[in-house]
């Protein structure tokens, strides 16, 4: 029985939902930092975004189908990327974590959006033939 007939979402639809959630979280964090919003909401949102969005941008390019594995790899990859960037800032003496975090989130959001657009165009191209 097909997924649609069984009432299940296809893996592509599920990926799209998670991609858009990551893009939304990343954009919200970027806006909060750039607008210099203070308070606990900024800390929570930026922490969540920095702990998930960069890793999701990396994991989205991998052929990992199991959602639980993708989420685990996402968090680990995000923490590894953050650690490497922090080490680079310490070793070079260029300690500017706020702009580096914003740049990382911008690159991650753009990467996820570009990949999603490529997948959308590829699916549309297959359906036209």
C-alpha cells in the first residue's frame, strides 16, 4: 500500500517540514541577534538554533533516512562545528562569537534553502516528463 493511501507522509514531506523548521529557527535567531533583543528568549532561541541549524544543514546532504538518527547527527554536527569555530577564534585571537554565530546561521539557513529548492526543482522536472 502506498504511503498516501495509508495516511502516512512521505519522507520528502517530512524532510520539508524539518527543513522549514530549521530555516525558521535560524532566521528567528538571526533577527533576535541583529535587533539586539535582550532577555532570556534570545538566549534560548539562539542556543537552540546554534545547537541544531548548522548540523541540519550538514545532515541534509547525507543519505540518513531514520529521523532519530538524523536528529542525533544534527546535534552532534552542530556542536562539533561550534567547537571548531570556537577553537579557531581562540587560536587566532579573533574572539567575536556573536558575528561568527550570525554568519554560521546565515550560511546554514542559505544552505538548507538552496538544497530544498534544488530538490523541489528536481521533483518538478521528473513530474513534467
